[in-house]
């Protein structure tokens, strides 16, 4: 480990101790951004860095995805989805009562006027993503691990389903997202191993991807340590207060880790700690599954999104990752890998040469707010506490921008966007 000096000396913060709880893509980016502001940063995690939800996601730098998950008409589709045990949405029924408050807010967020507003607020972050990520990726020496702005290919099984997607596509175009329609022949030219079943598609031009999400988190984490950041294995359960302010994190082993500034970045597990800090928040999880199979003899050059199948296929370093869908079931229930198998079966319809041999299955907990917006916020209760979680389907994408925005909040600098839409007490 080296202890190089931060490049930005900030007299107001020099030597001040910041603790970030959570070493996922969000926490590591926050840690790096605070190091640059001359904070003495320690990241705490109960496990190995990058082994949470950031480990096995679909790897999309999905800057074109400013449409929220709850869209006008989503509610009408829910009964049909739930009838199909392996459809795009499933619920663990025993969890439904606990999930109800979240679901009611999710439904409220699906009105046209809310969707218009939320998509602008998501676009405000997404439009900054490449500008914020590029230097972070370059400084960490990860340029070869990220394919930038190569575009994702959205495919439709019929002209009818393309027409049904028009509202979402038009919404995103209106927010400045570049989306170009293409024909069946163009689809087959771009990706000859796709089944010839898609009469039309779109290219989402600014989308990028990483070759392995885990390598990105661990690469950034290594860079954080090389720049003098510290890491401690610790599960935080509560806080110690002095003069009314939280001043130390209490861990399961009874240790107390002191801080001047605290950032909670525990992904889907942030709710309990936020409540302990006086900020109850309607965070829940949208569980997601995937299967990653070796290439065998199939070729794929870019991310494919099949809207009709609700699946996404990403070419990665270790193979093709096939996944998607949402399972509402909380943080405790064990994974149901039949869902990964069902998604893979749909993937085989999209790409018949996919071969499950040697594949690995994974389930992760998306940290989801009912309005699809992350929490990037000061605490309304404590001036030395900040929250950075709830990135849902877009945590990898928003990692560097979140780090930058949190560092602006911590140092009291002017953020480049209005931060009001992401405050923790917006509900
Ligand atoms: C199937 C699937 C596909 C996805 N695809 C994409 C995609 O293509 N693009 C994209 O941008 N996003 C995608 N996502 C979403 C993305 O993976 C998440 O938004 C992101 O990983 C969240 O990062 P995080 O750092 O907030 O949380 P995590 O990576 O989960 O990190 C949280 C960390 O906090 C630690 N922790 C929790 N509680 C405590 C505690 N009490 N004390 C100490 N440590 C604690 C955990 O151990 C963990 O390491 C996908 C998600 C899934 C499930």
C-alpha cells in the first residue's frame, strides 16, 4: 500500500476523518472523491469490497435509461406479469405486506406528470456520467476495462411492441437521449448470431459497458488504497453520539470507529442505518438474476436489450451475461435460481447458439427507491452525516457522479445540478 498525497489540498478538510460505510461501486466512488478533497477516508464493509450488488450486475453504463421503472400503464401490466411465474416481475407473497408502503409510492410515481419530472431529474445525473467517470477510470488505469459510448441495441419482436414502447422512447428523446431506429437487416448486420425474429430495433447511442463489474469496483478500490485510503472489515450496527452529533460507528465486535464526517453507502442495506440516524426512508430491494455463460462459438459485440422478453444480454470478459427481471421479496429470502434459468431460456430464443454449459448463476439486491431516484443527500438531522444509496438499476452507471456530488455536499461546494430531487426526506 502506498500513501500518496491527495492532489487537491483543501484546508477546510485537511486531515478530517471521513468514514464511508459500504464498499460497493457507490461507496468506493464516494471514498475516492473525498480523498481528492483531502479527507482522511476509511471505508468500512462487513465483507470483501465489491462483493455486494456491485459484483454481478449487467455491466451497463446505461446513460440512456432516464425513464423511471414505474411508467404510465405499468400498473395495468402487473396482473399479467404476475400470472407468469417467470415473467418480468414476481412477488414473494409472504413479503407483500412489508412491501406495501413501497408499492403504493411506486404506483403514485407512475403518473404521467411524475414520470416527466422524474425522468428530467434522472437525466440531470445521467447526462454527467461520462464527464465524471472518464477521469476516474483513467486515473485508476481502467480504460481497457470499459467500452465507452458504443451503444446498446434494443430489439422488438413485432412492430406492435415497438409502437407500445414509443412513449418511453419519445420521453427519453425529449430529455436529450440519442435513440435511432434501425431495420431488421441492420440488426442482423450488427449482430449476426441473433435469431432472425426481430423486425425492428433501436440503437441507444451513448450507452457503454464494462467488461466485468467486479473488476471495476476492485480496480477503483485498489486505486483508493494506493492513494492513501483505508479499509476496515466491520459490520456497523449503530452510532455513538457526542453533543447530539453521531461521532463513531459501532460495529458487531463492539469496536467504535470515530469520524468527523459519515457517509452511509450500504446499497440495499442502508435503510436500517438511515433510520438509526433519524432518517426513515422507503428503500426496498428489486432482486435481479442472471446467468453468465462462456462464449463457446457464439459472438456478441454489444449489449442487447429485448423489450418483449424483459432481458438484457451483455458481452463480458468471462462470457455472455443474460439477465434482467425484478423479484420483490426483501433481503432475507434465499434466491430462486429457477428465475435465472427462465431468463436464460428466453435468452436462448434471442440468441439460439447460447450454451449453458459452464455457466454461473447470480442474484443481486438492487437498492431501490419507489420513485427510481437515488438518495444523494445531506442528513436533515445531523450536519456531519450524508446518504448515498438507492441507485436501483443504475448504481454502476451513476457511481462516479454520485461520488462527485456527495463530495460537493460534504465540502459545501456548489453542486453542478440541483440536489433537491435526491434528498432523503422527499417523501
Ligand atoms: C441483476 C442486476 C443487474 C444490474 N445491472 C446494472 C447495469 O447494467 N448498470 C447499472 O448501472 N446498474 C445495474 N444494476 C444495479 C447496480 O448493480 C446497483 O445499483 C449497485 O451495485 C449498487 O451499488 P452500491 O454500492 O449502492 O451497493 P452494493 O454494491 O450492494 O454495496 C453495498 C455494500 O454495503 C455493505 N454493507 C451493507 N450493510 C453494511 C453494514 N451494516 N456495515 C458494513 N457494511 C455493510 C455490503 O457488504 C456491500 O458491500 C443491476 C443490479 C442487478 C441486481
